[in-house]
């Protein structure tokens, strides 16, 4: 699969087959994530991989019931908790770049997973303190997102996107890029 196919074909997945993910594939997606660019190349990201059922129930409790991806947290064969150490990134113009660094790594991870036939779903709507308690994540570390990882058991249609002209401008702010 080439890069353009990976970008256009990726979907957020919430139903996974009850099939374990091969450890070599988990390692491969993590290796692709850590190739992302970052503030001063400080690589503030950290990944916590969960393949045992142990803390799952506690983890799922940290998500609101109306979060559409909640069920996958309890049932997917693998969960990756994507964290950051903000001390290993920078702040400029009020922008905390640990979020950007980690989001880039997260997206690399999702695209690489798709390239291997695996599904992901970035989840950010959770109680961070409850996640940290459930997983014993140290004080200064931030939880930027969480994704289930597994073989998709659904093929969702693409979700809509704004038109290019609504989000890209030519020469002057507001002049649609055609
Ligand atoms: C920062 C971020 C947070 C998200 N949080 C959640 C979430 O908590 N629960 C969920 O079901 N989906 C979540 N999503 C998935 C989005 O809903 C999904 O990416 C969007 O609807 C577009 O669909 P697609 O990924 O299939 O293109 C999140 C995505 C991003 C980028």
C-alpha cells in the first residue's frame, strides 16, 4: 500500500475481530510512530501497550458512556495509550508543542497500522486522571490519546470533510484556493 492509499483508506474503527495482533506488527507500528518529527527532535512521546485483559475494565470506566469508541476499549485485542512528557518538548506563542509532537507520532501509528491491515481509533474524550490512576502513569506525564488496535470487523464509509476551498486560501486570507 502506498502512502496516498494509506491516507485515503484509513478509517476510525470501533469493531474489532477477537484475534490477537502479532507482536511483530505492534512493534512495527510503534517504530513508525517514533519516526515522526518533533520539537527540537526531543521525541517527548511515550507509548503504553496493553494486550492483557487486566486493567481494561478500569480503563473503560474512564470513558463516558456516550463516547462512541468506549466498547472497543474493553474488547479490542490491543490498546495503545499515547502519552507525552511535556518536559521533553517546547512552548512557543502559547502553543504547547508536546500535543503536536505526540499527535504526529499518533497519526504515523494509525497510518502504519492501516498499512498492515489493522484498525485504530484515536480517542481523546476520557478522564485523564482516571486513566493515569488505572495504569499507574507517573505524575508529569500527559495522556494525549488512546487507540484500540486490531483487525477491523467493519468497513466504515469515509466520513465527510470540508471542501478544500473552505480550508485552503490562495495569496489572501479567505480567498479560496481553487
Ligand atoms: C483528537 C481526536 C480525538 C478523538 N476522540 C474520539 C473519541 O473520544 N471517541 C471516538 O469515538 N472517536 C474519537 N475520535 C475519532 C474522530 O471522531 C474521527 O477521526 C472523525 O470522526 C473522522 O473519522 P475518520 O477517522 O474515520 O476519518 C477522535 C479523533 C481525534 C483526531
